[in-house]
C-alpha cells in the first residue's frame, strides 16, 4: 500500500465508484439470473447475497483505497478535535 490515502474529493470519488461498482455487480448478477429463468425478485435477492463476497474479492483494491481514505479522514478529525479542545481550555495549540 504505497499510495497515499485519498483526501477530500478523492475519497468521495472512491466511495462513489465502489458503491456504483457494487450496484453494477448486483445488477449484472440479477440480469444473468433472470436470463437463466429465475424470477426477478428471487434473482435480485440472490444477487444481493452473492454480490457481497464477490465484491470483497473482485474490488479489493478499491475497497482498500476507501478504507485508507476513511482512516485518514478520521485521523484528521481527531487532530482537529484535539486542537479545538486545547483552544477551548486556553492551552496553546501544537500545530
């Protein structure tokens, strides 16, 4: 994992891409099952169940980018929260 974690709009882009890819996978699986003669509702439910483990395997790099971006955002919020607490206490900020 040598690439730096995404920030801001890159994180939003990665989350949107991952979500759309997962929805696309569910749609593709549903279509394949319907073409195989499975009723639509059953196909959609089965596709949802099958798409979860498949997306974990097929979209690993995108999922890791999203996780790294969320981790970085959480760390930035933690630092900012600590800085604001220090300011409210009247202590000098260290940044």
